[in-house]
C-alpha cells in the first residue's frame, strides 16, 4: 500500500526523467507522486507524464498541509546545482522526507551506501564500497568505481566514468562523458566539462575542461559561486 504522498521539484527534463525512473524503482511501491512544483507561470496546470504541475515553490508550505505531502525529490538540472542543495535542505526543514530513486535497470553492489534523496538513473553501474551523499544524481549509463566517496549534491551527467578511489566534494557537477582516473580528489563546487579527462587532483571552486582536463575558470571568475 502506498502511504507517502510526494512531489517533484522541477517540471522540465529533470522532472520528466525523475518521474519515469521513480516509476521504475522500488520507491514507487510505497510512495506516490501527486504533483510537480515549478516556478514558471506557463507550466502551471500542465502535466508531466500525467502528473499535474500544482504550484510554485513559494506555495509548497501551504500545499504540504493542503495535500498532506510528506516526501519530495529535487529534479533541478546541473545548471542549478547550488539551488538544488539549498532547496533540498529547505524541504527537509519543512519536515518532508527525501525519496531515493534507483532505476530498476541499474546494477549496484549491495555494499554501497546511498544518502537520502539520491537519484540513480537508467543503466548505472556502481561497484562495491562506494558512498554517495545526500541529494546526489547519477544519470544514465554512468559508472562509479570501487571505494569512491561522493559528497552531498554531486551531479553526474550521462556517461560519466569515475575510476576507483575517487573522492568528490559537494556541489560538484560532471558534464556528459567526463572521465576521472583512479585515486584523484576533486574539490567542492567544481564543474567538470563534458568529455573531460581528469588525471590530476582538482581544487575547489574551479571549472575544468579538455583532455587532459585543465582549469579554464578560477574560483574568482566563477559568478555562480557568488
């Protein structure tokens, strides 16, 4: 019996992917997504895979009471990494339960620790002794090698490959097809460009790109960290 009513934050492509994966996960056995939350006026009243957009984020506290909402997922894109983390925390302060979604097609060792609110997409492979922090997203076809440690709110786009013994700081985003060789440390608030190959440790707050990956923006040049 489904006992928990939930909402998804974000009605764009992220909301579409999260909802579809949720329906292909064990979380759907005990929870039901009753609505989508999005701030765009033109999306109000629209539907995502049959689920209505029921209001904006500022309306969420009132809607939580009205609809007896108890759970949530944050489906904002990689372009809104810091906002993802912020609203994850705010929803928990409202007393809502973060829902972890693991697509049924993923292959995950039983020796993996997933924090609350983690999203694991279609065809993901995760090896043993991996820790993935709160509100992380690992998208389609990505691989996470053994002994990896991902901090909170890390985003892996499709086709990312993290070799063994990689550590990643919070709020870091990996573009599509990025690769990291083993035993590397990537700091918090980093952007790793699509297709980049990381062969050295990366300090926090920078943007890297290329093969091999090199810093193309320093922390001081990054407006998104203001």
